[in-house]
């Protein structure tokens, strides 16, 4: 069992570091564009509570075509409402694409949370192995 928990921890830690490194590299190269919240995706979390993920539409700076993305962080009551205009960070070099809400917590929360979970799982797996 400890190997499974250790594997999950190491995997989460590696993925978090990967996401963080991409953001460290691409965020400074990104353009500032404007997007609009056009909807909310509603899901249920593990406790059967509603969680809302904003769906944001923007114009691709290279083509002016409308594109959209679902924000990767949801909560019980979104701080964004349908119709809100948001400042976005946009990067696309043909190989890698990054579109994020331009706020510190929106850019850095996900990779940091993944890495923290990875550290916790890894530490617990090691503790189990050594007990």
C-alpha cells in the first residue's frame, strides 16, 4: 500500500513541478487580452456539493476567432459572474498554448496545490514504509 501512496505522491510532485515550470517559462512571454465569462460548468464534488467552473470566451489574437476555456479551479460560489470581463494571460507558439486569468492566485494556485499534495502523499508513503 505504501508503494501506491508513494507513487501517487511522486507523480503529483513531478506533475506540479512540470506545470509550475511551464508557467514560469510562458507567463512572462504571454500577451494580455480580455475575455468574458460566458457560462459556468456545474459539477458535484466528493461531498455532493455543487462546484462551479467559469467558462471564459476570448478572441484569439492571431486569428480573431472566438475561443473558450474552462477555468481549472472551481468553487461553491464563483467570484466571477456570467458577463464579467477578465484580463487574461495568453501564449500560443503553435506547440504550447496557455490561457489563464491574470491574477496571482489564478496563475500559481494550481501547480502549488498539486506540489503540496505530492509532498503530503510522498511523506505519508515514506512514513508508512519506515514504520
